C-alpha cells in the first residue's frame, strides 16, 4: 500500500500544531473514521510534514 502524504508550507504549520490550537490532525482522523463507518474502507494513516520549499500557504 502506498503511503498517503501531505506536505505543508510553513504558513500552514499552525493548522497541525496542537499548541496553536491546530485542528487539522483531529479533522483528518474524524474523516478517516467516517469513511470507514460509512463505506467500510479503511483509509491508511496520512503522513504530514512541513516542506520549506513550498510557498508559505501552499500544500501538496
């Protein structure tokens, strides 16, 4: 299974930083859980990391 990934520009890091009240990780967990319950497909964990080569508000 290929690993799912999300790279964030440094301006988006607060979205995943719990100390800055970032909610993205919890939202992703919730979506994964919802998909599993509704259609029976288990979405693999999503690897999230910063990428300083991206524009501050960009993601890939």
